[in-house]
C-alpha cells in the first residue's frame, strides 16, 4: 500500500486497530434530522472524542470550522430522499477534485444490495474506488441502508460487506446483528465498522451491541443518532470510546456514562 493511502487509513483506524467515527450526514436524504438541525452546534461538545467525522460537503463547508483537527470522511453519494421515489436510486454527488480540495481523509458512499438499484450503486462504488485510488484516498462503503435495513441478518450483511470489499472498498460500514455477526466480519477482508441505527430503547443496549461488535471482530463504530440524539451525548460518546479504545465491558461503560452524566468525571 502506498504512503498516502496508509497515512489516511492510519488517521481513521487508530494505532490500537480501533476506530470511532461520528457521522452527521443524515440530512443528505432526510433533511434536518432531530438534534442535527444545526450540525455545527451538535458536534461542539463531542467531536473531540471521535477519531473521524462523516458528513457531506455542504455541511462541511457551512457548519464546520476548518481548523477542527479531525479527519473527515466525505459522503459522496446521494441525490435521493425520503420523500422521493426510491432511496436506493443514488448517484455520485461529489467529484474527486472536490474531495481533494476539501482535504478529506476518506470518502463514503452507500451501496443498496438486493435493491432495484444494486447494479447502479455497485458500479458507482467501483468507479469511485478507481478515481480515489489514483490519489490514495480510501473509500468506505456504507451497506444496507434504505428498506434493506429490515434485513438485518448475518447472511445478508455478510454478503453486502464481502461484495463491497470485492468492489474495492477499503473499509465497510454495516449494521450489527445479534446472531452470527462474527461471520459478517470473517467474510470481509477489510475492516468493518458498525452503524447504530435509530436510537435504542435503553442506554445499555448501545453499550451491549458496541461491545459485542468489537468482540466479534469489528474495528469500531460509525455511530450517529445513538450519540447525538441522546440527552447526554458527551456521556454516551465517552462510554463508547471506552469500549472501543480501552476495552471497557458494557457494565463499566454504563458506569462511566452515569458518572459523566452526573458531572463526576
Ligand atoms: C445513514 O445513511 C448514514 O450513512 C449514517 O452515517 C449511518 O447510518 C450511521 O448513523 P446512525 O448510527 O445514526 O445509524
């Protein structure tokens, strides 16, 4: 692997082999998402606990201080919304020149495997990889969004992750499943991170699935709503960071969460 690619990947996946990405890209298909109405304000108290932040160029340019010392994963697929015909009908929305201009450490795009637009999104992924590899920029494939979210089972997720890696993704984002998640990771030759999905019913559930994902081989998380939609986002992200980077068990993470929440840490 050439130096630029290795360097960018090292900014994402840390020396301990783990990663905590904070995505705030949800507005690209659903508009002003709850708690993300003003993304710059949302991330103010929490960005420093993340290893990288993921967003579109519009949010980066307009809401993020360019001196913020965190790598950016630029979302470069879009052009479909929740009120449109089909969320899976995405295209590439940002040129490689723009990715370089914005000094992104990586780019991300969604692939809709099993949907009507499977071929389109996978072809876009391959094209994006071809373009970005020229400049040593890693591509993170975002798998299983849209209505495929209902299919959160290991066989489907494993297929998505493997296919994305075979098309050249350097990192793959998927969803956690309680049954057989290790198979999802085993079948994927590149690092896997898990998304959070909608806010869980209890706080402890997040710590449990993050811990289990790491135990089963994920390098980390790309977790948004379960952090910034919490009433205590700093406490949540610090607890998650402790699981990802410090080997905390869910119970210990929950204790840390309570401490930070109470202002005692
Ligand atoms: C959604 O399409 C975005 O790619 C998000 O970055 C991803 O789903 C992770 O965010 P969350 O943890 O809120 O699901």
